[in-house]
C-alpha cells in the first residue's frame, strides 16, 4: 500500500514549528494562565493564579477590625 505524501503547507508547518502557540504567562506571577485581569486604564494587576476574589462586605469588615486594633 502506497502512502500519500502530506501537502507542502503541512510539511512546511511541521518543519518550521508552526502549530500550538506558546502559552500565555502572567506578567505579575509568571505562571501560565487563561485570564489576565486589568483595571480600566489597561494596567495588568494579575491572573486567575495570583488574584483572590473576596466579598466586598467581608473585606470592609476586615479593614474595620484592623483599624480598631491599632
């Protein structure tokens, strides 16, 4: 049984390394990520690996307790 050669563009892609793109890395923690979080001015402040989501009311209560301790 004879094998059919690949099309030239497939052969070129295999030779030149075209395929899966390099993974995106967070500019803050340098880990691979899928989501980058930015503020409204376009400044990056993290990714899903280095950002912690918390409830605003719990955060405000923690801040109040920290101020009361000092």
